C-alpha cells in the first residue's frame, strides 16, 4: 500500500463518518432552527436573514468538505501533498483498500447501533409511562426522541448489513 492509497482510505473513512454525523445532526439542526424562529418572532428581518445566511453557509461548507473527502479524494491528496516526504515508497500492509473501508463502515454502523439502542429503549419506556397522560402520539414528549433513536438504529443496522454495497458505492 502506497502512502497515496493510505491517505485515500483515511479521507474516505472521514467522509463516511461525516455522513453518519450529518444524519445525527440534521434533526437537531431543524429543531434549533425551529426554536430560533420562535425566539426571533419579535426580531427584525435583518436578524432573521443574518441567521439564515450563517445556517446556509455552515451547511454549504459541510457539503463541500464532504464532497471533496468522498468524491475528489485524489485531488485533495495532490493539493495537500499528503503523499510527499515519505522515505518508503510502499508500506507493508497487505490489506486491500476495499477491505479497510468495509471494516470502517461496519465499525461506524456498530457504534451507531450501540449508541442508539439503549437510548431507544429508554425513550420507549418513557413513552409508555407517559402514554396515560397524552392521548396522541405527537403530543407525547418522548415520541420525537423515540423516532429519532429508531432511525439512528436503523441507519446503523443498514451500515452493518449492507457494508459491501456501501463500499462499492464509495469505490466508484
């Protein structure tokens, strides 16, 4: 494995992690925007536009970094000169790049499953305890978090079970 291959794999692993964290942060961002909108109801249009600009800028930078890490990896390695300055031309690692990516996808998916399962159980128990107070699913405070942790669990499970297909997509 050459230094170029090593840094390509590392950047692709970082991009997989960014995608997973994007799924985790997306619901939190929507809730923050909703809360900010409620608080800014009395504010001027300039404040609201300014906040919207920074939200769009942050999302744009996130997507740009993700695009370069996942799809323009060779260009990024060239521009940052990550493969220069090594005394050895090849590293003695006899594992194929796709195998390393598959292991990374499985580990990231397993971390998501392990992280979300206890919280899903906790929110389900909380929902059941509060169900006598609320008549509808949407009125219960635990229902939103229960759905969130369920989706996180399903995404993690899909990463673990479909790791070969995800790696094939990344390898394109």
